C-alpha cells in the first residue's frame, strides 16, 4: 500500500482551431453565470440600500427630515 501511482503529463497536442473552439465555448458558458451573479449582487445592493439608504439623508441634513 506504500506504492503511489504518479502520472506525469509531458505534452498535449491540440490543434489551434480546436483550442479556439474550446475557449469560445468557455466564454459562452460564462455568460449565464455572470448574469446570475449580477442579479444576486443587485438584490444584495437593493437590500442594503433599503436598510441604510435613509440614514444618508439624516446625516446630510443634521437629523432633520426634509
């Protein structure tokens, strides 16, 4: 059980056109993930804006309502 199977990868031969296609697929797959992250961040910012948004007006006007 002391033996360890190690694999050493020496060379990968990918044609340039295939590599471009892989990169394009990765870029296209990242678009939906980016949209989901953007929506989550927007919701978080709306929550913080709703919680802390009113305090800015009070601090700017010395605590007096407008």
